[in-house]
């Protein structure tokens, strides 16, 4: 008796096209059908969730050309519909939620249907002086990330992607990538929001100093996140864990989102089977990180914006993958001759 995966593969192979001619769309269709355990896979009510948080290191000015205040300003821009992620979500009929995971600003007066208040603290601590967060703050961030995804899944959503906003979070991500993969820190560290050559060298030296301070206390994934993570990254880590538990299709965005996934995989390696990798970011380190994960991204657009923009652009490709499985004729039903051996 054939397994469901074998039945899916048979269905894909016998649509009216040369074998394998739809390339990655075929492997995605097989993956989504396997996740959903059905021969009629579907993308239902897709969501992008953007987690925002501030980083204590940003206040030093050592790793970022933009001021920390930009994080809060961009949260308001998302809620006003003015960012790239708003445009792409609207274009592709993807719901957007914005989460205050730990922005150094007060949003108490905001009443917006797409805003989720989940603040852990007003930014993390400076990891040049102490761990970015306490064990209790990390646990709280992980649990809130899980709860947010559980709530979205309960509405009928079966496909979700995560984005982020947080000045200095490429620095946090570089340290996490280095700690988890042991790839050279220089290979993990890029220009972020546009550092000059001199700023990049200062950023790298600062991150090397931070890693040296904490390197003897990085035995578990939780300790690594505590040392260097942002609240938005930790909350995203919990979100990945819950999305996999809910058997959702997870669309993985760029460098920072993939680093949060890397943290989740240290805790639950099976999460990766639910993941479709949207694109290769232009941010240094992402291509190597995808290679390390043995992941094949869908798009090569040179994006390095974050916000979940790559994930939002990939959703139509997931819809195309399930559509061809469900709507294309088979050779038999269309009375089209198959290839002769």
C-alpha cells in the first residue's frame, strides 16, 4: 500500500507536464501535502507576523548607523500601512500582525486591530555588560511567541511567516549564528542597515568582544539566546516552535528570521520539515546559513530589508504549488499521451 507521500508524488508526476518540469514548485507541493496529510493541499488565510524589539547595544552607537528610535517609528509606519511589508501583504492577500515584543517606547494608547502588545521590557540589556535578557525574560518571550501563533492558528490560518524590526538586530543575529554554527564571526557579520567600511570593522570588533565576554556560558540554546538575543528574536523562536506544533506551513524570511529559526532548531530539530525558505538575503551570512541548514530558497532578489518582505513575496509561489496539484489534469483524464520509455 502506498504512503500518502508516495500518492502525492504519483499525483504530481502524472499531471500533464514532463516529469520534474515545475522544479521547486513540485517539491513544495509535496512538502505542503505531507505537512497537511492530504492529496488536496491548500494555503488558507496566510499571515505574516512582524516582531519588533530594541537592543541595549544600540544605545552605544558601536554597531548601528541608525538611532534606536527608528524601531518605534517603524512600528507606527506598519500600523499606518506605509512600509514595504504592508504593500506586499496587501498585494498578495496576506494578513499582517505587528507585535511589540520589547520596543523602547510606550504604545499603551494604540488601538489597532493588527497590533499585538506583548512587551517583555523596553529593550534588552547591553550584552557588553551583561546577558541581553534574564532567564525569566527569555521564557516569557518564548511563551508569548507560542501564544500569538496559537491564537492565529485558531482563526483557520495554516501558513505563517515571521518578520522583524529592531535597530542592531543584525548584530544579535550574527552572534547567534556564530554561537550555533561556529562559523567565523566575520562570515556572520554584515552591514545591517548600511554600515560604512569603518563602521563594519567597529561592529565586528564590538561583537568579538561581546562573544568573548559570554563564551564560557553558552552551553544551551537558551543560554545563547539569553546572552545575545533580542526580545523579537526570542519571541520569533517561540513562534516557530508553536507553528510546527500546529502543523502550519512556515515561510522563512531573511537573515534574522533564519537565525531565530536556527535557535528553534537547537530545541526542536523537526521544526525544519515545516519550513519553506523564501529567499536568500543580501545580508552577509545568510547564504552561508542557508547552506549550513541544507535549505534551498525560492527567490534570489538581493533583499535585505527584513520585515517579512521575502516571505510575503513567496506566498504566491506556495499558492501556485498547491494550485497545480489540485487543478491540473492528469495524462489519463486529459487523454494526453505519456512519454515512451
